[in-house]
């Protein structure tokens, strides 16, 4: 479980998504729309979207947040939306989410 210590450094969040066959562009477009929203969200310092070279169906989002709490708040708002329910239909499986601190 990640620390919620307010003195901790910023947190890096890595999200891995696997698009269904033929849906990678839709997944990328959805994440790019999220990037615009996250840029306006308190605590979001960076939100970059990438796709796999060896496996183009794999999409990775690299986020940097001031705190885990701010990310969790924003993520809970997104995942509770009807748009997120539609987005999940584009994926082969659930999102994989990991938190990191810079070493």
C-alpha cells in the first residue's frame, strides 16, 4: 500500500491498458481526452500517453502527481462516470495501476 505521507515526494503513476483488437486508436483517443482534463486537475503535474512498440495494443500512461491522495481523488471521479464504463468496453482487461516514488 502506498504511503499518504504529505512530506513524501511527488508520486509517479503508471497505468497499463490493453486494447481489444482494432480498438487501440479509440483507447488512445480516450486517454488523450483525459490528458486535457487532468491538466486542469489540482495535483496533476504530468500526464503522458504511450503505446507499445512490440505490442501496439498495450497503452501506457505515465502520470506524475503531487500526492497519491490527489491522484486517488481524481481517479475515483473518473472511474465513477458513465464515460469510464464505456471506455472499459474498449479494453481486454482491467487497468493495471502502480505507484512509484523517484529513487
